C-alpha cells in the first residue's frame, strides 16, 4: 500500500516532518551555551544580559503557549506547524544580521515565537493519530528523539561548525533547513486521518471541531484546577532547569571553574543531551507499560533534586562526576514530560492542545526566569578582574546559581507529592 494512503504509515511521515522542525527548535533554544563567548564579545554584554538574551526566546515562547494550543485545536498541525517553522527561520536570519544587542534580543524572541507552536502542534497531532496508551510514549519520543538529537547537535557539533564557519553562517544554515522543514510539514501533516481522506485508525476516535466557546470554557476550568497548577509548578522547575543548565550555564561553569575551552566544555553538555535522548523515550515508555504516571514522576523528581545539590555542596567535583550529573539532568527531561500526559488525561481529547499548552508554557516561564536568576548570582560574585575582555567569575557564584535550580526543583518535588496525595484522596472518596 502507498505510504500516503496507509494511515498507520502516513502518521510517521507527518510526525517525522514535525519532529524535524522540533529538532531545529531545540538547536536554537540550546545554542546559547556554545555561542556564549562569541555573543558576549560581539554584543559587549554581561552575564546577566547573556542570560536575558537566552531567556528572550523562552519568554515569548511561554506567553504564546495558550494561543498556540487554541490554534492547534482549531486549525491543526499542518498550518500551525508550517507557519511556525517559517517564522522561527525568519527570526534566525534576523539574528545572523543583528548588529547589536537590542536587534539580537528581538530576533531571538522571534525565533521563540515561531518555535512556540511546534511542540503543541505535535501533541495535538499525536492525540488524533495515536491511541491513548501510546501518548506518553509519543510525548517521550518527541521530547527524547527530536529534542534530544537537537540538544546533541547544539553542543559539540555546533561548536565545531561555529569554529569552521562562524556563528552567523551556522545559524543562517539552520534557517535554510527550517524553510525546507516547513514545506515538508505542509505537505504531509493533517489534523486527523479523516481530514487526510484516510480510514480511521483502530482505537483512535475522530474528534469533532472545537469552538471558541468550548476553548474558553476549558481555559476557565484550567485556571481554577489545582492539579493544573501543581503540574505547572513541576514543569516550571524541571523544564526550566534542564534548559538553563544544558542550554546556557553548563558550559560557562566548566570554562570558569575548570579552565576548559568552550569546545571541550561542550562535550559535557553533550552528555546532558544524550540523557535527554535516552530519558525522554525510556520514561514515557515505562509509564505507558505500567499504566501509571505518579511513581516515576515522584521518584524522578527526588533524583533530580539530589543531582542538582552536588555542585552547590561540593563546588567543583571531579569532572567525571560532572559528566554523570549532566547526563542525569538530561535524563530527567523524561520525568518532567510526564506532566503532559497527566494533564491531557484529565480533559477531553478535543481540549488536549490547550490543556497541554498551559502546562507546557509554565516550563518556558521557568526557562525565562532561571537563566536570568543564575546570571544575576554569577555576576553578584564575580571577582571584578577582566581577562581578554571577559569578566572573571567565581566558583562560589556558580554554587549559588546551581543552588537556585536545586531549590526550584525541590519545590517541584513537593508539588508532585501534594498532587499524588490529592489523587489518592479523590480515588478513595465516595462517588
């Protein structure tokens, strides 16, 4: 049978096109760690400003999540995904021609705007093309394979490419790939098998259209849902920490404290990206297999806290330990992503886009707040010396910075426990 006429095969082609765009999203959003020295030098900025430049992607991304969910529910992944890929690529071109910090800030925000709709569009696609008991697996696969591969490319491969071609030419090349991916999404992705003119997939019910009134009702319910807020706290801290450590401060920490060059330091964040690649699919698959969400969620966040406390306590552990820590931080993405199937399963499928978007947006508020807080801590404890035009930062400043992430994830761990207690009470209460 022609692959385009077989819905169980067509869905993988469409998912692959969307996932490739999401791969590019992750290269862009995690590239600041490798580009940090060049950006600091080219735009003459401080650590706090670098953190804000990194966060500009995430602040627009976060605020766009609810509109992205509404758009995904109403118009589907074909239009939302292809337009998003086009906008992020235009932003990347703007970033390459930026002559100063304000233009770079706006261009990176535009990259964030285009990127903001992609993951929600993928989740909406999966809700309409895959069974309920496949959703956590697909969420983990998207977050692991696509995001993890993008995260890997944003480390040592990106550092090598920047060394060979310069950062502007490299980012321009990513923009070209984005335009190609936008065309592929438009060609292959559809809202559902029915809208593609295909037979339904077994145990994947067709969804009706969603009105603005329906969406408004779901948003009101989400706004007053304690479970949503607890999951959003967990996602805020978990996703925010991973994107901040692997995507920004993981490399400068190694450069400042251990004296490594950027390319060598990127090997360690590469291990963190491998952790994303491994942890996302593994945890999602485990959760689907056992049919439970909370045991891996709670245990994973407990491990996450323990891992993040090592650097604040020790300061400069052996590099082998740092490598293991970065890998485990990446693996914790799979645990964090469990918040999305949990919130999806609490709402009708036609509301899956907006429900997952609300929680997903919280994670990118975390990725907006935590980089700047860590940058402020690093700036607060710098020595005041300048070497080769760059300020000298201290180990203690980084211990405080990593302590901020440990505290945030500790609060997230408490929120998962509270959510579990709430669910137990509800299940044990009389009907």
